[in-house]
C-alpha cells in the first residue's frame, strides 16, 4: 500500500474499528467555530436545527440565529438579503428541500445577485436510507453545479466537513455544501490539507493504470477498493475531489495523463454530478476510457444505507468490478 505522505490520512483508514461520524456533525462543529471567530456569521434553519446540527450555534448565538420554520424558499430569500448586507448567512435544511424545493429562489435571489450565502444541503445521497426516495437528494450537485456563481463542495468525512464549513466563510459568494445523515468513517485528520478548489491524491500505487476520482463519504469505499485491487496487482490512484465546482483541472489532468482509464465514484446521479464534470473536462482536454459509479438515472427506495449502497452499485465490490471493466474495454 502506498498512501501519499502529504495527505495525512488516518492510520486506521482500512481498519474495521475506524471512528465513525456523520458529515453533518462536522457542519455543526464548523458552524459553531465560524460563529465564534466571525461576528458577521449568522445561521438560518427550516425547523430542522437538531437534524442539521445547527442547534449548538442557535444556543450560543440566539441573536444571530433565525428559525424560519418549514419555509425553505423564504429562508433562502431572507439569506440572500443578509448576504448582500454584510452578513455571512448559513442556511440549513434537507437537500431535497434546499436546494430541491427552493431552486428558483436560490437561482434568482442568491446566485444571480452573487449574494454571500452558504447553503448546507443535509441528508443527501441514497444512504439517507429508510426515509426513501422522496428524502434522498440525488440531483442536488447537478442542480447547483449548473448555477452560475455557485461553488460546490462535497466533504468526505466529518473532519473535512468541519474544515469545509470554515473555509466557506472565506469564499466570497454563494457556496453549496453537501452533507450526509448516516455515520461514515472519519479517515482524514486535523493535519489533512483542505484547500478549496484543490483535489488531493489520497492513495497511489506504483505505475497506476486507473484513476479513481471520488467525492463525499463514498470516497472511503474507493480507498478500500484501491487497496484490495493492489493485492490483485491492479494498481490505481485515488483522488479526493471534494470541490466539484470549480474542478482542480490541473491536478486531475496531471494524474489522468499517467493512466489508461478513469472511474468516478459518487453517491449521486452520474448525470450532471462529479462523473459528468470529469467527463466534460476529459472530453475537452484528454479523452480516456471512463466508468461511472453512482445512481444510474433512477430514484432510490427505502432500506438500510448498507443495503441501498450495495443494491445501487456503489459498494467496494462494485467499484472493483468497474475498474476491471474499464481496463478490459
């Protein structure tokens, strides 16, 4: 196994007892830290303060917290006004509702005005589980990636989510942050670099044949797959592409130049998400054989997170199979 030394990945990244936390916890911690550091940070929520981990900020800074109720469209419009008035508003709800229900308000009042709003989409992906298709946001990255002025960040674990939330404060203009509900491995550390707009190499075997480019907690499955493939003498390189927009084109192209094929991995529709973004870049600059791990143009269903990740082809077994397929194609 060869892991980039400058990535500072947890020594327990491949262990069964690796610490587990939902990425939404990192949002809550980062939001509280941001509130303590910056007096102009405010928070809004749509009747989901506990679920979105906005609760700690609301308790410590009640005068800077706005409970809007079940009114996500109003919440984003209020935030747009705050964002052009010197405040740095963070708005939180389930991603199916924000951005899902509030797309027009986000587009017209936030993005069009380049308002300094940070939109936290929670409970994203198929791993929301038993809540079923209506609550599994699988199109949110595509929606936000297509919106002018919008930046899109998909943290890989709770620690990276904390850093991404703090980093969003420093970015002037709209930012979309995507968070998951379920506990997932925490495999980065406080020393792991997080730089907005930068992709990081998290795993690299000697003379890799396939580049695996992933975003979000499912990146852990990609790392496990890469480690197991190495034992089968199939060498890969794994990139953490936490910033889906803007892409780190320089790093991605440098890595892809050295390999024969590319596989993208995301807990989102492959149409318009990370897979679409990478395909657009490579079609223009460096065509390669590609495979796509993610939702294949379908809705989800109720089930446990593990069952759904397996059924819809996003587990370690599916990633390994896809790598082998693109090598043979």
